């Protein structure tokens, strides 16, 4: 299709998106599965540095995700990047003239991703386009003027964009050892207009993996990982030597570098074993974080969110993520703009970003809530005018969605557990319940926003409970550390305690509970009903760990690297030798005969995080015990399902499985 035809097709889509977001009255029939699990209508949206232009990814006429650019004043979009064989995965402005983007095939399973994401650049006016990083397929090469000899290999990826007015970005070369494990990342400064790359950190320390750059693209801080130690290095200027400022064991709680401001000051996220993390400046003279706390949120860890204004070259605020996202602005101008957005869109989180807001630019606002996937809007301070860009998911009616709330619930040993509950306020309990367990497990599960899986279950009449059980991150070291070496024991107790609490509130029907989860959550869906045989009516375990001991095996089928197997997993999960009996007792595959409820299991045939061996062995063990599970394997998929047809098929199976075993509300 020609660019002119693309523009005509997209112009119609823009009109539809920019119109009033009209929604039908709440209907008795539930929304189709595909409404929840199809790709977004409007994805990423960004203002150019001046605020004169806006770029966004949207569903194009062919169903592929395309990259479009519009002039803020006119609102007329032009597609600048598209392909019938790939989707634009993500993009970023380099300056007001150039953008960079990478690609994926969102209509194929993992096995169909036969190419790396690559990196491309394109001028806003379409006068030039270049391939910068190779992919393993050649579908996006047409129109590129970069010499093939200058293309960076596919083991490179975008690390950072700059706001210094240049045509440069920072990319990283990912280097691997003989076992295929990542050993270091080498940063390079890449000119997107020519494809030329030069070193961005000569003389870097060995085993460097986490980089922090200043506004000019100078590498100032880096963390290395080797032999169970993490070491942080700092340099005072581009020509200064690297010096070590911190060395710690992999799981110790101290501080991590997060940003460098325009004056060369380092900001860190700092915490202790007894506290949540806060944001501080780092005193490079003493080698310690300063005593003054710049941002904190009691009960929640802060490890990112600083907002820098390129023109002022200083921190103007921080985006906190507590239960929901919230902005704290140190700058009066941003504070006033936030107030304007909050007044315009009451009852939602309104994330603002600026491009030339104090001149003739614009403010971009994403307004979202627990019931609303979000709407993108523009405000032009100079004219005082608002315009709507579009909604993230046109098919979702917020009035038909359920509410999400966070509660602090005591576990049986007194440990405070954050517990998220999704339920429609119009419902009357007790309701059949889905206990949805997050993966990781060393991760935060939920943030206050629209969640497609929880909302899908709620739309079918279920109460949804999502505990942040011990081992979860984001809520302080006490909760995180309480789960170390407790797979199969107290980590499962927390899940049952959350259900009992919800039942005592009159919300959950304790006789109709199904436990559902993926990855570690899938492990819990297998293990919790073994530990508590009378607590659950059914189990849905997808891409589920069935034997934690397999995580220590050195195998080409697993992507868990040797550093994790040798140093972090023995601390977090258990030592495979000293804790062998505890790990055996925590393996559902060893105790399959005790799992006496209906089980639905689903795996990706090419999963390297939880290889298919976990599913095959667990299925065989259940069959040997006389309890054949429902079992499905998706060819070509990995750790999570990418192909829309597979996602929709899986959740349709889950819907039928829940209805069969729990019944309606």
C-alpha cells in the first residue's frame, strides 16, 4: 500500500478516535473474550521535545501496529513506519526531526519471532529512513540508505535517548559468554542520521550491565555483576577514571543508582533490610547517599520516577507509584498544569508530560483508572485548548468494569500483606472467587490501573483476589525477605489467609474458590491445593513451575543464567544441596497424588523460562495418580502467549473451566 493510501485510511481512523468516546449502555451479556485480550487500539504516545509534534502507535488498516506522526496544531496524522509483515513495537523521539523505532510480529507466536527487534530511524517528514541495527529478517530494509557494512549486529539494542539537540542515541552491545549467558553491555553513541557508532564508555569496568547516563549521553554510573557480587562504579566526568563506590552481595539491600541530573548529581534509590526504599542524592565525595530524603512513600518502595526538564536541566518532580501513580511536582509550572489536568479529568490518574509547555508547545495527558484502560489528550497552554487523541481500548466501557482496591491484611503470623480486590460494587456477596497469583515471585503483582485478566474474570461474575504474598517486591524489604526459602510453605499460607479474610468480609464464597496463576503463580496454583486440600474447588496453572529443582539445571532449554543458579537462587529459593529435602517437599510433581481437584494446565512449547518439561512431568504424575488434567500446549509460544488467537483460545478455555467448576454468581 502506498503512503498516500495509508494516510487516507489512517485519517479516517483518526476521526473515529478523536470523536466523542460514546459507549453503549451496560448490557447483560458479557463482553467477548477478544475485547479483553486483543491488541490496543492506541498504544504508545509521545510529544516531540518542542511539543509541536506528536507520535503514536495505532492499529492500522491491515491490523498491523503502525507509527504515525501528527502536527499538534493541525492534528493531521501521517504514517511514517509500517509493514505488512511486522508491527512497530516501540519508538522514541530523538529530536524534533528524527524518531527511532523497533519491530515485532504481534500476529505470530514466539517461534514466529524469527528476527531481533532491530532499530530504525525515520525523519518526521519521511524524507529519510535508515536501518541502524540488523534484524534476522529483511522485511523492513526497503528505503534504508545505511550501508550494510555499517549496520550494527542484532545483539544491539536501544539504551537511552538524549535531549541535547543532537541526532544521537545510546545503544548497547549485548555480549554473551560461551554458555550463552549475558556477560556485559557495551554502550555506544549512535548517530541516527548516518548510522555511525562510537564508544560511549571507553575503559568501562568488566561485567557491566546496568548503565546510568547524564543528559549529554555520558556514562556516569554503572553496576557490574560477577560471582554473586554487584559493584557500582562512578566517574565525575567523561574523561575521569571509574572508581568503585559500592560492593555488595547480590541480594543485599543498600542503594542503586537511578539518574544523573543536568548538574551532574547522582540520584539513588536507597533502603535497608527494615525499610522501604526512598530517593536520595548521592554524595560522591563520601561515597554514601545523603541523609536528606527527596521522595518517600510510606509502605511502598521508590526506585524510579524522577522527572527532568531538559530546558531547566534539573529535577522538576517525581512520579510516585504507591497503590496508584501520583505526581509530586517541585516546579510551580508543572504543578499548575497537573491541576488543570486533574480538573479536566476528575476521578482518574492523569499522567502529564510536557514539550515546550512554557513556550508554544503542548502537554500530553494520559487519563486512566482501575475501570478505564485510558484516554490520551492534548492541551496547548498558549491557546488554552484541549483535544482528544483517542482511547487505548475502544471496546471497553468503564461503566461495565469492576473496582480495584488495595487493603492491608494481617497474615497469621502478623506480617502485613497488601491484598488487591477486584469486584463490582453493585454485586452482593459472597461470590465465587478467583484467587489470582502473580508470577516472579520476586516482583510486584498489581498497580491501580485497568488489568485485563482481573477485569475479564470480574466480568464473568467472579470476585478476584490478588495477594502481594511474602517474597513480593515493591512494599519493603520485610515482606520481600519473609519469603526467602519459603516456596510451598508460608508463601502458600498467605494466599489462603487472603481468601479467609475476604470470606470474613462477606465478599468471597470460601466453598467456591479457584486458584489461577502463571509462572510462579502457576506453581502456587499447583502447590496451594496440595497444602490446603479443602480450600480450592479448581486450579488453573499456566507456564507453571512444577519442580523448583529444575531451575538449578544447566540446560540449553532454560534461560536462567549461571549467576542466578549459583548465587541468587540458593538465597531466595533454597540451596539445592543443603535444602534438598525442603525443595523436594515443595515440588508439586513429587506430590501429584495429593492434588485432588480439577486442574487446567497450559504451556508454550518453546518456553525457556519454564521449559515444557515442567508441564509434561506434572501431567504424567497426575495421570499416574488417576487425575488426568485438562492440558494444552501452544506450538511456537514461550513464557506467555503472544499470538492473539492463542491468548483468546486460552482464556476461552479458562472461562469454560471456571463456569464448570465454580458456577456463576
